[in-house]
């Protein structure tokens, strides 16, 4: 089982994916660096959670991102 993402994380991630889907990859480290340029996160932990969630979404085989 994985951790449940809060609505705040899902909303931020979905908005980022709508606007910048092509920039993100399926690598966590690259997504973190891209997020540094795109957003000002409240904390490092929040930025890492968003980057991890983006990575998980990009690794989906169907790339169906509607939640």
C-alpha cells in the first residue's frame, strides 16, 4: 500500500501536469530540478512529494491523469 496524497498535493500536481506535461520525465531527480524552476514550494518535503507524485503519474502505462 502506498500513502494517500492530500487534495492539496493532487490539485497542485494536476495543475502542473496540465501546464507543463512535456517538461516532466519519469525520473524523480529530474522532476525535482524542474520543479525548482517552476514553483516556489512551502517546504522541501512538499516539493519532494509533488515530484514523486509526478514521477508516479508519468510512469503509468496509459498516461491517464484524470483523478
